[in-house]
C-alpha cells in the first residue's frame, strides 16, 4: 500500500503558512486554484501505452472513495476553497457505475459556487451515457482520440475500436454537451495524424488540442526524441492551413487559428511549460492529493476523511498539500519516480 509522504523538492516557499481565509486556495508561488480534477476510478477499458501498464493491477474497490465521500470532498473544495470547475477523470470514469447520478449530486453544488462540471473520457462508452449525463448537469467532455486510422487507433489503445469513440462524439454533441478533442502526438507512432485530425476536426467544427508526449508513460518508453514539439506540430499545420497564433491565456494550451475560422490548441508541457499559470489540483479515486501532474509525492486525504476529521481539519490538510506545490515541470523536468501512473492519477 502506498503511504503518505510530503513533497520537498526545494522549490516551494513555505513561509508564510498557507492562507486560511475561506474561498482562497493558493500555493507558495501565489498561483490560485480554481479547477479540481477528481478521479473516479483507476480502471480503464483501453490500454494506451502513455498512460497504462501492460498488465495493470486494479485497486480494490474498498480503497476507492465512495460517491458520498467524493461529494463531501468536492463540497469542501467548492464551498470553502473557491473551486469553480470540477473535471471527472479516471482511468476511464464511465467504467464506474452511476456516474450520471453523481454528476447530478455535483450539480447541486452550483448553489455554493460551482460553475462547470466536465468529464474526460475515451468516449467508448459515451454513446449510451451522453443523454443521462447532459440531463444530470454535465457541461462538457474532453475526448481522447489519437488517430483516425482504425488500425493505428487499435495499436495505440491496446485494442480499442475507433467507431464507438466516433459514436460517442456524435452522441455527446446530439445531447448538447460541449465537446473538445485531445490527441497525444508521439514520434514514430502517430505524428502523421496531425493533419488528418486537424482537417477532420475543422470540418466537424469540434475543438482539437494536440498534447506533447510527456514523461509520465506507464511503460518507461518516453524519450525526448519521441516528443513532437509544438513548433513541429505548427509547422505541419502550416503545410495545409494559414496558421496564426492567438494571445496566450491561463489555459494549458497555446491556441492558433487555421484559415481564420477555426481554433486549434497545443499543450506543450515539454517544450513550452505553462506551469506559471497553473490553476489545477488533483484528487485521486483513493483520496490522495496531487497538486501537480508531476508531483513526486501526495498528501493523504482519505485517512482523516474516514477517521472522522472535522471540516476545518480537512481544509487544513488540503491547504497544506496545495501550499507545497512546487514550481512544476518548468523546473523539475524529466521522469517522475513514483508509485502511481497516469491511469490512477487522472489526466
């Protein structure tokens, strides 16, 4: 079993202590947090190499936070700490039962400050769930799609089929959900899909973001040479489109317009990190707080939660964890040595 340990990278400033006032969640670098990534499960029906070990060992269900516990955590983040956006992640969140019912419970937090409920999914199960999710209060979905070639898609996902994903995209749009597509680009695997994905997404009118291959893969295959940097992605797009850069925002992606009428993004964590504007914090399905995608350590929230800690005590744990968030990948580049992999951490 993984144990609690505090991060100490040498980059975080710990004086003064974390602010205690309601509605404020900041780290020692002054970055305020408004977005919570809440993982529902470590399980997934795909086996993408940049995320999942070849033979994953699923966590026992009793180790996962119940929906009641997840809701209590979400309420603390929203009502007391100023979180306005919650994104449900996994694993694949839709392999857990009753997700629409949980979304409906989260929807009740809009009365205390929640503004948006989102879901990250591979969309293979989305076609059957999209209407119920929309009715429950879900606002949008981020869908992973790394290739439009069925054989390449199958290879990259460890056997996943493309057509159910395309059906999930259609169903989400039909249900009125905002849809955004994400494509991880890996040299030697799918860099040839940059243009086909852009053409297809532009024709469909669906936003698309490319993601640089990050040193978080679960099989130890990441190498700098496998990264297709933002500059190369943009250069490929310029072969077929008129490309213009848009002003940078606090979003993780840098956006470009194609032919003046379509916006496309690149999340360039490796070649152009956006750490200075990061406003996110992550809680795993087992109640561990990871203030950064690259955090080497975690803070255990489940033990005090199940041990009957008061709301103020839990808030202290959360504030302390986020306060210790270091500068990020922009300073500590390279592999993160830790026991958790992406399928359990959440994207």
